[in-house]
């Protein structure tokens, strides 16, 4: 399994995990000129923008550490466009990261980090 396939598989695992936790998947791989958000889901009145990071090893740090300030700003722009396009102004929003650890093809562990980072207007925080 190459890295792209590993990432896609991790997103599938994350999607099923979220569904099992009562989330409704609104869209997967939402793309715009700023980039892509892996999963956009809803639970109650919360719109949740989910970045999925899948790794075989922790040699280079945790998957969440790959979501640096620059990526957070980009995700915020993408989320803002999604909110605008879908007129979801009355909802609450948050950014989650789901880490999928896959040391082998038949074994995986999920770490769901709710509110991994957030924003107020155009200001982001972690």
C-alpha cells in the first residue's frame, strides 16, 4: 500500500468511526481553490471539519503535529468557503483531527482530537 492508498484507507476508517459515534457525514474530500478538507460532518448543531492523518510509524512525530499553523489557516479558509456556499451561518463549528495509526494492514488505532484548533472570525488558535 503506497502513501496515497494509506491515506484513503485511513479516511475510510475515520468516516466509519465518526458514523459509529453518531456523526452525519456531510461530505468527503471537499475541494476548493485553497485546498481540501478530508471530512465534513455534523453532530447536533455542530459542523465538524475533520483532518485525517494516517501513519504507519511515529518516527517523525504524531500525525497531529503535521497540522501546523500554516495548514490551520488554510483549513480555516476552506471551512469559511464551505460555510458560505452552504449558508450554514447559524451552526457552531470546530476543527478535529483524527489520527489513524496503522503499524500493519490488519491493525489500526484511532485517536480523535476534538477541537484540535479553532477560529473566531479570521483568528485561529490551538
